[in-house]
């Protein structure tokens, strides 16, 4: 998990998953030849999975890519690749160029779709966000970028949810809801199986004002076992 910088323009100070927007380079057809797991996907899904892998590397230092021997980068190789994080983030390099230059293949086959959330129509800024799960390669501890995100770490989902309930962390509703799904899984394999079976229909929440504050409501068929979440005020 990452904590967003207090001065960014969305969810400032909130605890979030690594992520961001799809870039033009994520739509490059040449990525299919530099990847495992993108062939056969529609263009939008392929672009989103490529973006998910790229953003995990840019924001969190987790790289889902294999070398020619099929091996994921260890800590030493990641340190050597670290300058690419900033270059990709600034648009100075594209994903295809990075992979080709370093002899890597995108491990999109490790990425499992979990859910898709679309912000309510009444919001002045809207996002169409796809959430994915993937097992982190052995030896990759991850590290925030120090720009958009200022803290990072691995946590038990149940601990994060309890801390959020106590007011120690801010979580946007989609983050809270998807943490609840993962918290019900015993291990990584169970989480990946859960993600594969979870409903994929887009979830568009509805905002509702109550005497004790704003609530976000989602349909029961979204598969979260809960239909209401508090809308927290970000610090």
C-alpha cells in the first residue's frame, strides 16, 4: 500500500493501491510481442493490464517482468533498473522501449482482474478504474516514488481496515471495499481464485446524504457482501 502525497489533486493523504492512468505507450500493439498474457485480450483490457504493470513499477518499485531465462528481477537487478521508473513516469520512455532495452517481457499473465469501479455521475471528476491482483515476485520489497506517494509498506488487509475504522488511515470507498474482499482470503492463492470468480460488471456507486454524513451505496450484485460505505473526508 502507498500513502498519497498531501498536495496531490486526488485523495490527498489517503492510503491507496499502486496505480494511475493508461498512457499512450500502454496501447502500443508492439507490446503483445514483448509480453506474456496480452495476446487474445481486447485492446482496452490489454492496455489496462500493461498500465497496471507499468504503474506498479513506477509508483511502488514492483516489476512484473521476466528476463530471457524466465526469471523475475531480484533486488540487485531492480536497483539497476530504478532510473527507468522516473523516465517512464515523466514520459521520457515508453514501456516497449524499456522492455526491449533491458531484455524483459511483461508478465501480464500474472495479473488477474478483480473489479471495475466508475465514479458517480454527479462527481465533477470521474474515473473508470480497473483493479487487479498479482503475486509480487520473490525478493521485491517495493518502495514509494517519493513524489506522488510518500510512504509504502506491506500490511494485512484486516489490520488496515481496523486502522481505518479507528481513524488512523483514510481509505476511499473503492479501496476499502476491495481490501474487504482480500481480507477474507487465507493466502495469495485464495485471493487470486477469489478475483477470478468475482463479478466483473462495472460498479457505479450512488452518493447518499445521511444525518451522520455521506454514504456510498453499491448494488448487492456487485458481490461485496456489503452495500454501504462511508465517504471519508480526505485530510
